[in-house]
C-alpha cells in the first residue's frame, strides 16, 4: 500500500501507519514542550507583575538609580574603611602590646617586695625596661632600652624574668 506523496519524496516503500505514528509522537512531544514553555511564561509573567506592582516606569527608574547611587556610596565607604584599617594596623605595630612585671625585694631586710621591674614592648619586641629599686634611703628608678628582645646593658635576674614574660606574651 503505497502513497503517491511518499513515492514522490522517495519513501514509497514505508507503510503509512509508521508515518502516522511518528507524526503523532511528534505532536505529543511538541504539546509537552508547549506546556512547559507556557508554565515558564506564566512564572515570568507573575514575577514581572510582582516587580511592577505599584510602580510606573519613572518611579522604577528612580528606584534603580537610587540603588546604583547607594552602591557607589557603599563602595566609597568600604574603600575609606580599608584605608583606615591599614593605617591602624601600621600604627598598632609600634604601640606597646606586651608587658612583663616582676615585683621583688631588692634588699632582704626591707620586706614587702616594694621594688619592681616593668618591661613594655611593641610587636617587634622593641621598647624599654624600667626598674625601680626601693631602699630605706629612698626609691631609685632607671630604664634600659630593649631592641629585638635584647638589651645592650647587662640585666639583673629580675629584669631577665620580666623581659622573658614580655617577649613570651
């Protein structure tokens, strides 16, 4: 059972039933694709309606412009804060951050541990050592410079302990 149309296009030996089944499957596939596209269009239409609800083109344009202006201001503020943080970090390196304190009795007969040694260091272990020795004649204080956790002058045992406390902090 040949079809004159199928014969003209060179498919005369194919049964017409197979062609009809193929076309029905194509129609079903197209119907499924049409339904999927229709659902996507409805979703998009609903989102558009929600977005445009209560807005006209001018007010919407102003809203978008305001958002861009606000974003520019936020970027400027962020850049300013970044510069300030870098500046603070740079300054913080040279502030005294570490401390070592040792109280001791300079002269055994005095009692009360009224003498002390105080060490203040920055991040790089640079700073000073202050020693205050209390005696019956008075109180004597002196300082020593600390560089890279070391002193150029000889340290007493109490000063060594205070320096070690500060460096390890």
